[in-house]
């Protein structure tokens, strides 16, 4: 039997896919408009709208996952506010305080669960605890979930719907860190990108392609276009146009 060794480690060590590298080389030979007004960016946005079955999206191309998450969160996380996330979430453990920096001091409220995922009941309990004395605690403005979670577990459709219901009742926004979004789609056979996001209440998605062979290719997809206004105001200021 012909056996080949595989690397079981971080998913950020591989190089650029040859098809993507070839496309970049071809694109670099063309003189075109800058700052997102080029035909490649416009075509990318059209394809994303088609993939997510929604023409009413605000899409912001980014260069890194940290910037994508932080800018997405700063669209609703204020300096006086807070956000609920899992204790193992990348935004809490691996982004050097970038969400707090982008939001001017917003607070991350963490919940630990052995599954690696947030549980709707735990979120509800945390909100009740914070609202008990709301004058002295930071205002909770949203929830962030990671798909797949940091330990590789996947949120089911029903789990996301339950979390969205909690968010809806408490006027919170729901952000999804799609670091391994494509893996989650493959695992949950039959679910479309739309069915895993905006159709079940996700307001914005940080979607990365770097882990799938792209070169510094990330994007923030706002399903809630009103929410995108703040991010659009900050994208140039933070150096990501």
C-alpha cells in the first residue's frame, strides 16, 4: 500500500495554491483602478453575493483575520460596551487585544464550555447576571461564535438559531468568526453558506481564505448592512483600504 505522510498541525503553514498564484500574476499585468474600484474586487463581491444567495450585502476585503474580526466587532462594540465570546476564542486568546484596541476599550466577557462552543443557556445566564446591576457593568452589545470552534467542533443549525433567539430578545448582534467556515460546510453536508449564516440570524461574518491556499485574502461580510456603516467609517483609518 502506498502511504503518504500528512501534516497534522497548524493550517497556516502551507503556501499559496498554484491556481491562485497564477491568477495573481495575471492580475498584476493589468492597469486598473485602486482602492477596491478594480474589476477584480467588484467581481469578487458579485461572487460572494451569489454564494451567499443575497445581493444586499456590504462586503469589505481585508488582509488579515485579526483585522477582519476586530473591525467587524468594532461595528457594534463600543468603548463602554462588552461582547460575549468563548474563553478559547481567537479574539480572546490570540489577537493581542486587537478587538479592544479597535473598539477603543470594549470588554470581552468570556464563557468556558468543554465543547469549545457557546451554549445558549450559558449566554442567557451571563446576560441576566450582567443586567442585575446594569449601572455598574458594561453594556453587552453582541455575541461572537467561531465556526468551526478552536478545538474543531461545529455549531449545528439549531444551536445557532437558539443563540440568535437570545440575541434577538436582548437586542444583541451576532458575529461569526469563520476561520474554518469551509470546513464546517463540508462537515455539515447539505447546508449552504446562506443557511449557516444570515438565514439563521448571523449579522456579520469574518471569512478567511488564507487557510485555504490564498494570499492575505480575508473579507468581512455584513448581512446587516446598517451595521456596516461604522466599519466603513473605520476601514481607512485603521489602514485597511
